């Protein structure tokens, strides 16, 4: 297979080793091949880039550094591998032996996957050229323990993580999954000093997926055709803005009215409660949750690496949207290679705005009580 140096299509091309070698040589002759390019050539994909009015080939290496190889972190890593989302994955853990074992285990399954991912146990120095640093490290949530109760212990863990990541020269996006995730994302932003659009938490992305699953079961439709959101804290004060919930293009409330159903609110309240209590039910049954959140992280990662501009309910800093400021909370946001591109502000009812305000006020008060940030 050959490749043109001009008029190439604006999508990745699969190239033979000979073609890669030829382009490599030509770029080096033109002084366009830096040491960083040499290190990051994967031999699998390339894309067009403009420089000084001309086109040349730029090799792409999508790299994720994962801090924390517990159940959540490794569910994320396993899903990254199976969905072939990135090209390089560095596993970082205070228990280096565990990280090495996890890397070996994943590498032994590469032959059964459709991926050529490079997976290895690394250190914070490996964050320097990562596109995303995903943080899953922290102490485990106990049965009956609220996410807020975890805060101080996990803040101390993050103080030992964020500094070394930033010191490595990391210039990418922080993706935080550690609970309480809204506050921990805020902590990460404060400790890193990064622009807040480059630090996001998983927020209510998983809660939103749980909601859509339950509504899909209720209406007997594919949950991917349900458009509804969970907003606010990823925790007890979260809420569903039912005024914005739809199946396909039809508002859920209109569906009930068209069917002559008048007592639907009790069903909606039950679904909201099921979403809110889902994590505690899973923890009571199997000690912790990890598959769902791991897949939610992969969806966010795909949006960042692919510059998808996807609307996802991540935790991000609010700057006056919904009348809220100086707080990380779960709201629908456009997610791209820049992190949070912008918040999509929904038209909420006065009651829904009050619920969001109460949730944000709780998160603000908790963040103010943190020691050492």
C-alpha cells in the first residue's frame, strides 16, 4: 500500500513498514522529524497536518497514564484494551509489583484483542507525554459510607499524586474517578494549578447511564434512544431534571399525558431513587462497583482522544451556568481534546434549579472544609 504526501484524506491511514520508512526519511531530510516524533512512531496510524502551507504526515500515539491499579482502574484498563481506544497505556501504582503483574496479565491477552496497545508498568515520569492522566487511586468506600466521608482520606492520597504528575511536564487532561468525584476533581484542579477545563471528573456520567437503562426497561426501548440526565453531585443530592427527559424526540412527560396516565410521578420518583441507591446496593452485594464506572471512563476518554465533542455529564467547574460558580458538579458538557469545551445549559424548571443549587451548595461547603488544599 502506498500513501500520497499531498491531497490525502483527513482521516488515519494504515501504512506499510516500507511506506513508513520512506516518510520517516523524507521528514528527517526536511528537518521535520524531532526526537519526540522518533520516540512516538507507532507504525500503525498517521494523520495529515499543515505546516507553512504544506501537508506532511504526523504520526499519532494516543497515550493514557493510569494512576491506581485497583478494581476501578483495571476495569478501565481492560475496557481500554478491548475497545482499542489508545495506543499506549502506562500503569502507575504505589504497589509497583501489582502494576507489573497487571501489565503482564493484560499483555498476555493482546493476541486475542484487536489492539496493538503498548502496556507497561511505569512511574510518574511516564505522564510527561500522556494525553490523559486518569486517577483512580484512593481508599475504598465501605458499606454504608457516604462519598463525602471519603474526602479527607482521599485528599491526602491526591497530594502525593498530583504534584509528581505535574512535575513530569504533563500537559494533557486530568480525568478523575476517585470518590467523592466532584470534590476530588476540584482538589485535583487546585493542586495542579491547571486551567479548570483540563481537569474533569466522571461526574454523573454513570448515574446518567443507570437512569437511561432503567428508563429503557420501563418504556421497553433501547436505552441509547433515551435522552435524560442526572445532574449535581455524584451522590445523595443528585437529581433528575424530568422536564428535559425524552425518549427519542418525545418528552417523557408528554408520553405519560398522551396515554392518559396521571399518577406517573411515583414511578419517576422510584426510578430516581433506584439510580441514587444503585452504588450502595452493588457495594452491599459485591463490596464495590467497578465495571460500570470503568466503561464510563472509557467513553469520556474516547471523546477526548477522538476530539468527538460529545455531550457527557461530567463533573466540571461552573462559571455562572445555572447561576452557580466556583464548584465542580455533574452537568451536560461538550467533551473534546481540550477537555471540557463548554457546559450545555439546559432549561430547568424553578424546582430543578433549586435542587441543583442545593447540590452545588453542599459541594461548595464540603470543599471549603478540606484541609491542606
